[in-house]
């Protein structure tokens, strides 16, 4: 068993190693094919739902993300955006800092109430 040298790595000549690489690459190729099929299914489903219900495709995608990831994560992200919008439009830098501290404290306590309502 010899190994041919290339620029950055050595090409294995062991048939067992080559078979392992081939099988691994096939697994990844199969996975990519399934991912593409899942993506196509999601697109078709969103398009059909949007057409049949009148709910925009974009909104349906957001709802699916919330359903998959959970409402707590979506609420936490929205709370952070709300705190930023408050700081930009009303609060100024000092209030933004205070809102961020309040937000962090609420996250530690597991509360999900909007920060702007608390300030």
C-alpha cells in the first residue's frame, strides 16, 4: 500500500479507506437530495396555502418557523426588536441601555413580557 502525495493531502490507496470515503460521500449526496425534496415540498405547501387561504406566503413561513422553534424563542426575539425600536424612536441611548438591562434580567427570570411595556 503506497500513498500518492498531492499539494495538501495524501490520496489513500487502501481499498477499505477508499470504500469508506465512497460510502460517506454517497450518504451525504443522498442527504442533499432529501434536503432538496423537503425544500420543494415546503415551497409547494406554502404556495398552495397562500393561494387557498389568502394568508401571505411570507406570513405562513414565519408561522411555520415559530411552530418549529417554539413561541418562547420568537417572543424573546420580538422583545429584543421592540426594545431596540423603543430606544431608536423614543428612548435615546440611556434608555436603550436601561431597556437592554431590563430585557436581560427578564430573560434570566424566564419572563417574556415586552420590555417597552415595563419601561
